[in-house]
C-alpha cells in the first residue's frame, strides 16, 4: 500500500500534455492526484497552494510553461516567443514571494532565447528537456542540502520545524527535512516537533503527515508552544526552509518563522535555514525589499472550521510570510555548503 512519500509531488505526463500534482489542500485526509492542462489551471494550482513550497513551485512552473508552450500554435519564432512571454508573465504573477517561481520561468525563457534561430518544434523539445533537468537537479540539490545539514546535528537531537519544507515542498527529501530523512535512515533517532503553522496548517497537515509516513518520531505542537519546548530543553536545533533569501541573508519564510527565530535566540538554540541557492535573490539587497504576499481573510476567519469563528466584518491582516533578519540566523545551508555570518560575504562564495 502506498504512503504519501511514494507519490511524486510534481510530475509531467507527456502522453496527455499535463502536469500532475498532489493536491495538497486535501491532505492529509485524501490523496488526490490532479492533472493541470491549461495556463489558468496551473496558475490557480500555484496560487491556491495545491502545489506549494518554493522548489516544488519552481518545478511546477517549469513543467507548466513547457505544456503551455507546447500548445502555442506558431511556426515563426517571433510569434511563438511573444506568446511564451505573455504566458510566462501570467504564471509568474501567481505567487510574488517565492523566488523559485521566477527563477524557473527565467531558466525556461533562456532556452527560448538560446534557440531563437532553431525551428519552433526544436525549441519546444529543448523546453521539455530543461524542465525535466530542473526537477532532476532539485532532487540532487535537496540530497546535498541534507548531507550538509546533517553535519550540524547529533544523534538523539530534538528538532523544531515550521511550515512544510519537506518532500511535499520539493521533488524529494525536502530542504529543512532533508537532514531528518537522511539521519533517520542512519539511525540518528531524532525527535521532531512540528508546529501547526497557522493559518493554513502546513505543519499539522503536511509535515507531521509525511514524517509519520517515513517512520520519524514526530510530535505536533501548537504554534505558541515553541517557547515552552525550548525552555524545557527539548530542542537542540531549529530547521526551516525559505521562499526567498536576500543578498544579506535576511530570509522570507512562512508567517511565524520570525517568532520561532526570536525564541530560539532567547534560549540559545541554533536556527538554521536550509534552501537551494536558487532561493537566494542577489538582486534583493535586504529583507525590506522582499515583496510579501497578502492572502484572503477567509483563511483565518472560516477555513478549517465548521462554522465561522470570528465576528462578521472584523478586519483581518493575513500576510503569508514574514522576514527573519540575518542577525537571528545561525547558518544558511545550501547544496554548496554552510554559510555563516556575515552572509553578505559567505553567500557569494
């Protein structure tokens, strides 16, 4: 019988020209594989977090723009490229904070530009190969992140995670969970504490779910329990992912990450950010320049409840991400190694 880790987070079905995703809005109660055929379906899936996590969004975008490009009915390059750019910009508008979305789409555009003198059919084939390459690289990158992160941990450590930076956010292994998976295979006996991550509960619905499926010792806690578990000495390291890292090391991640970082600083617990180098945006100097997506009020007032849990008409502020300043980050772990402060220098190495 399959468990959630036996399914691919994002896949390409060449036979019927679709992108296949696990609809993560239905987890953990229902595993639904959803096929996306059109640019609007791909946009909606990214926006509504049916596919989510910076690396997985990048893979989905690469497959998505390939499927869209495959269906462009144009023989001349100029006409094909104009439509490609239109659809690229449309897909890029779905999530403004996760830099891997733009990164993957820009990589696919670079293929078009490099092949501008080739027949359109050859360009489409090159796009297919590039999209598959992005996914294959993601798997290898996450494994390397895991190996690098594991050097910072000891057998028996208690680890706190926030949001979901696991296999469901990538093609395999995850980013923040990659050391956990590799350590589990090597009998490190980690004790993982996954916080709920309100309001969309990615920790409760996704991280706890996939870690349990892998046999990892995981306990679910409310978001406001992070200080208590650190105060009790149950946590030896915090591992989180990232949606965008600025050139100075300021990091945007799921809302609530900043609270965990501040608490970790208070109790002297190392706070590690694990992400691929594609998540580092060297064109963004600091966290103040990172665009923060705001989402609908219903995620707080109604979602997950049988009945509305707030007064009608109450004002709601619902940013999807916050920015953790570099002074709160112990190290940033990528596939290339471990960067430590000052990140303005170490991230460029």
